[in-house]
């Protein structure tokens, strides 16, 4: 029987963070999950420790209990590593199911940026969801996966459509729960989609749509919009704090912020009409978006800001 959650963890010289992230999965009360750990040839000893703790077979890369697959090979960054893990997942599904309905290619973009990741394809499996958990981030509580699973099942998702279920995150830097927008309309997609640590993707989406690595920082954002606007994914909010999010990574530092904002603007212009983008730009200017961002990221003011934001979301 297929695991309900397919969890992907990518690592590179993550030290003890890798073990802590894996432990947050192992401690879950809900047991229908499998993990692919994609490492980028770490040299800090973290992988040796992981192999020992999970009893990884040197030949197969599988743990003794069959719940973990480990792969260590060079990659070009986090999104390339995620794509590699997705390819491994598709091969596993193909081998197990031998389904006749097999895709021959995987999209990583649209228009002239659209490329094929693999020609091997993957069997499509309904009822499974892919989740990405970064090293240094943890599942918030021991019953997190159970609560997400129950919310998905209770929503009785239409199997003829592809789905993204998403929740909230706990931001370690500010010590606050950051609420996700419960309604992913155009303005929400323009302004603030949930981070991938809060999202559970219908496996059929992830087999069809990999990350476009031409985006250095915002590939997960572009991927979310592509799923919504091209694949017509149904987005559903679940009231669960999914991840304990470390934050403070490369994308939030120095020149990366400039690159991130530039990529965001380019991505938005790809999926939203120019008139709407201009309208939303004006709204953000009038509502002092840069100032609100500073308030949201300060440990001293984040609590008040997030409380107000949650109140507004609850009234939507």
C-alpha cells in the first residue's frame, strides 16, 4: 500500500539539523509516510551519522524498515536536489505500480522556459501527497501528519482534480505562528503564497510539475503559481501549524533579497494580467508593504502583527 505522505528532505552539510529534522518525522503518531533524503555530497559527517541511525543499506540506499531512501550525489542547489528526489520518487512508483497511464515527460516551466526533466515518467497515484521539509525545519508536533491527513480525508477531495493542501508555520526567529491566507485568490497569489514547508502537494501535480531551476530563489513560488494557473490545482487551507520554520536562510540575506524581489515581479507578470499587477502594486504602495514586512519580521512586533493578520483571515 502506498504511503499517504511522500516526504522529501534535501541536505548539504546540515550537521545536527539533519538528524533533528528526520527525528521530527520519525516521532509522528501517523505512520503512513516514506522519506527520500537527497544529500549533495556532504563532508561534515552528518550523512555517516544518518546512515548509522537509520541503518541504511549501502547497496540499496534503503533503511532497514523500508521507510527511508538515501541518495548522495552532487546537485546545483536546493531546487535541483528536490527535482532529483522527485525523479527518484517517480521511478519508484513506476517500478511498483507498472500502471499503463504513464507520463513521458515532466514540466519545469512554461512557454520558452519549459523543459523536460525526465523521459522515464511516473505512474500516477491518487491519494498520496508530497511534502518538502528543509533541514533545520521540523514538523511542529507529533500529531501534525495525523491532523493534516484527517483534514484532507474529511474534505473528501474530488479525485478528478489535483489538490494543494496547506497550513500555517511557526516562525522560530519571531516566536510566532504565521497564518497562511485561507483563500488563494489572485491577490493572495500576487502577495503571499504559503511557503513549501506548509504545503502538501497532490502527487500527480509533483510528477507533472517539477521546480524550474532557472529561478534561483523563487522557484517554489513560481511552481505554486504554475500549479494553480496552469494545472488548475484546487487549494485548500487546513487549520494546522505544520512546520517549525528556522528562517534566516540565504534567501533572506543581503543581495538575495534583491534577487528574490526581482524574480517575484517576473513570475507575477507571467501568470497575472498587467492591469491586475499594476492595481496590486498600487495597493501594496498605499498600505506601506515594506514597513509591514519589517514589523512582521521583528520579534518585538511580530506577535501583534500576526494576531491582526489572523483576525483578518478569519473573517474572510
